[in-house]
């Protein structure tokens, strides 16, 4: 019974190993579905996966949810249709579940929360932004107030480790927020990162020095000019035998001037008359009047004032005299236009004030008389030709103060480090293959252990022949003849060869050799009372 139980247990263990091997080979590979989820979003995602009957696992540390490789995309699309993960922010879907009878304040607050959530989601779509929060200050507009408060906004950004935002990206976020809120100007939008650094700042508050955009412009100019030098010199001296560095002094000052000039007209034909005024007046001769006679035909005498001096003619008498003699007056006033020139000059920002170029050329490689490689310096003519080419390539201007220095020197050759390939047992492919083979070998070893320790002993005990019956063989002292009937002779022993000794017989032989007295007593007890009397 013990052997049968061992055989049954061995067969059951072998079957379990085979089933485990099949399941292990068919086990799918898990991939990351979502990472860095909040507790609320993680619980919602797990609940949705359980309803979809999708198996899931947690990555070490619980930072990610993993699902089978063949169901990653289906699970993401299905969860996205359900609005998962929500990312801890709510958008305009908050307005879909409004209750009946909400107040105007609650309605305005829900709209503000929805707008903040939508802006946060839009900003989080940037590659460098891990999380974003938007706070809007929207004052209540009242038509009875003459001066209305303007809205403002503040944005808190949490960037991925090692990521930064340049000036253009910050300006883009500012204009994104300002364009989403009515009457919100970019100057009233503040952006702060997770360390509390103010990222958005006006030009007035900017410190001295060049900003990121200006520095990039200078670097781009220098790299373009250096590449021009390499492109024109490398075909002469060979690739890798020239090094060039260009320094550009760029003027970013902005100036604007306005000039107004007035010039007279050239001639009367081309002159332009602005205004013209002509005044003409005429008088007629005085006619005779009064009583006819000699006195009336004579002009009146001038009035005199003998008290203060010699007699002088008064103004009335002079007028009467002029009127009597007759005459006229003509006045003409002409205003001509002047040539007027207004010139507004805006100087371009980013002009180059000075260029400095440093070029190092390696010696030429040649073969000496003995056939050994050697380095030979360039001649003065070759250096001058390279200098002339560099001047033309970068746009050398002596009046601007540009400088170029071309030096011919031998480069120090540093042997490139040899990249040692990882050992065979360190390669990822080998490790993956060893891991797969290790699984199979482990299962085979377990199966062999079960077969050798449980199944094989049970099968040997079942296949072992039964011990032969006791016969009356004289040549075998262990075979005890059966007691014969009274007066009968024992049956003759057949001449057939004796069967092979079994394991039990071998044990009996060893026991007989070790303790013959005890064996003799056992034989006497089998043969009856006569044997015990002898």
C-alpha cells in the first residue's frame, strides 16, 4: 500500500509539473498601462479593468499598472472613452451634472472650475510639463461701476526631472491662458515652477544681459560662420584637419530717429501756391461843389495851428487833397508751399559689430624616404590662401574691426577608446534566453526528481516477481522441504536449474553468515519437535 501511495503521489506531482510548464509557457508578457496615477484615478482604473475582465498587475513599488501585452491598446482606448484617467482635474464636464435650482454664484464658480481644468489639461499636454494648475481671478462685471477690474491668472507648473522651458514656450503658455479668458492681457498672467521660480516676467523687470532668445541668436550666427569655414577649408586640408571658432559681437540695441526737413521751391513753374490774396482800392477826383464863384473853384487852404509853431497841414486836409487829386491802391499776398520731408529711421536689432575667427590647421601628412608617415608644416603661401578664403567666407570687414587668425600646428592624436563589448553572459539576449531555458530546465529537473524518487521505486516493487515456494532441494540449505506423509519418501528434486536468488534470499544468506546459531534455531522450530531434541 505504501508503494501504491508513492506511485499515485508521483503521478500527481508529474501531472502538476506538466500543467505548470504549459501555463508558464503560455503566460502573457505584461506591459505598463498607466504610470504615476493618483489614488483616486488608480482605483477608478482598477475598477474599470475588473469590469472588463482584464488581468492586471502592479509594478514594483506600485507606481504603475500593468496589463497583458496584447490588451494594452484596447484597454487604453476603452478607458479613454470612459474619461479615465481624469488626472485629478475636472473640465467642462462639470457643467453636465448641474442640479436644478443652482444659484448664479454656483453657476459662475462651476464655469470657472471647468475653465481652469481645461487650461490645466492643455498645458499638461506639453512634453516637459508633468502637472499643471491654473488659478483664475475673474471679477464680477457690473455695469454700474465706471472702472471695471481686469481678470488675472496664475499658473503653477511641475516639470519632469531634467526638463526646462525656454522663453518661447513660456510665452506660448502665457498667450494660451490670456487668449482663453476675455479681457485678460498677457501682462497679468504669472507662471511659477515647482521650485517657486517666476518664469514669466515683463521686459521691464528683466535683469541685465542677454535673454535666451538673444543668446540663441548669437550662437546660431557663430555656428553658421564656423561651419562655413569648415566647408571651405576641409576640402583642402582634409576632413578632421581643421578646427574653427568664431566669436560674434552682436548689437541688440534698438533705436529710432525722426527727421523733418524744409526746402524752398526750385522755380516758379514748379512752385505750389498755398494761398493768394489781392486787395485793390481806387478813388475818384473831387467834383466842384458849393456856391459858384471864385472861392468854390479853388481848393481849400490847409489848416494851420500858429499857436504851437509854423503852420502844418492836418490829416483831414491831406485826405481832402488826395481825394481831390484822385488815385488808387493795390495789395497782393501770395503764400507758396515749402518742400517738407519727414524721415523715420529704425535701426535693426541684432547687427554684427565685430567678428573674431580663430582657425587651426593640422600639418600635412606625407611619406618620408624610408616610407614612414610624417607631418609636414604648410607653406606660407598655403596659409595665406587659407586666410584669404576664410575672410571671404565669413564676410571680413576691416572697418568694422574684424580679426582672423590662422595657425598651422600639428594636432595631438589621441587614440579613440576601444569600446569593449559586454561578455556573452552580460548581453540582454543571452540573459533572456538563459531565463527562458532556466524555466524549462527547472521543470525537467523537478519531473526527473519525481520520477526517480516516487514513481520508479513503486514501479519496481510492482514488477518484482513473487518469492518461489519452498521445495525439497537438498543442495540449497535455505529451501526447506515440506513435511511428507508417514511412510512416504520425499519427492525427488527436479534436475532443472535453480531460479535466481531474489533480494530476500540474499538478505537471508547474509543473516545466516552473520548469525548461524539463530538460523539453526529457526530451522529446528520449522522441522518439529524431533529437531529440537537433537
